[in-house]
C-alpha cells in the first residue's frame, strides 16, 4: 500500500524477488552499447535490485516507476549509456544525494572516518576493468571523491541503530591503481520487536541470488575478504511523495 512507510514498501515490493538469480550487468538501455532491457524482474545485480525496488517504492503508481528509475540511474534522468551513473562514489551517490533521493546518515550512527580516492586519467588507462565500459577515456570521471565510513567495529556497534530502509554500501580499502572503492549494496528491511536486523540484497554469495542475511553476520563476513574492507556507509532513502505533491501545487 502507498500508505505504508517507505521501508515497509521496500520490503513488500522486494519480497517476491527473494531467490531470484544474481546476474551481473543484465540491465541496459534497450539499445546502443548496452541493449539489455532497462527493467527486468527475473534477475538482478546488487545495484539494479536496489534501483528497481526504490523506483517501485518511491513511485506514486507503477507507471511512474520508470521515471524514478531513470532519475536514479542517469544524469538528468535521460536514459543513455553515456549518462548512466556507472561509478558509485564518483557519480551515483553524489548525484542522488544532491537530487534529494538520499541523506547520508553514516555520521549519526557512530564515529566515522573519511576516505578519499583520487582518480586520474592514468588510473583509468592502466586499470584492466576500464575495458568493460563502452566509453572513451575522456568521458570517465576524474577528481577527488570521498565518503564518511564506519569501520567494521563501529558498524557492528551501530547495528541496532540502523533504521529500516537504510541502504548499506560496502566500502573497500582504496588502492592507488583501482578507481572503484564501493563493491556492494543492500538495504535493511523492517523486522519485528526484538528480532535481529536483516539486510536484503542481490548477492554473488552461495551461487548468487536475492536473499536476506543477518546484518551482524554480513558485517563479520566482511572481515575475511581478501581485499580488505574499510567499512560501511549508510544512506537513508527519502520518501518523494510530499515533495512531488508540493511541486504539483506550486504549478
């Protein structure tokens, strides 16, 4: 129901997708360099799962979901491969915070530290992963990008204070040669009183699927990654109904 709080809508909308397979880069623009469909409901990767659930949860009705999805996924909401927010810390997060879709609440949950990543043209040129993007080097984002991060110890201590609906970003330790720092995303689903905090995500783990994990288990699991994890960042989605309502009245 549209009257439910956003976190409850996110949980209800995503419930039928539990168990569906994980698939990297199964979504595209339906044309051009990435002809995969803009929306599909049979498989996801971690980001397309989040985008689809938020699009459906934030839209006033299902027919409005593509507009929200495009606003989350593309610069100026214009669906085109060159406009896609391909890179989380450099594009997707700052664009969607600036647009009012999210509020960074990491600093409210415990002691944070700042991580920064300098990305230069030479980093893109020398990183093997760059070949996976159908973009000229000059179109790839460069600059100094940063995030507030809870260490894994701080994250563990904050688990019970992380609100339902909050989006959890896994932040790896920056490496000079690699432009990518964020490796995964999921969101916290509402649970009953005295029940443990759960994260829902499309994950590669155990063969790959949409599933729920105890957030405490997931944070402990991050301690054992081969490439060290710096911690997590937490963003809270902002319900868009009241804002859209005001805009309509102002017109």
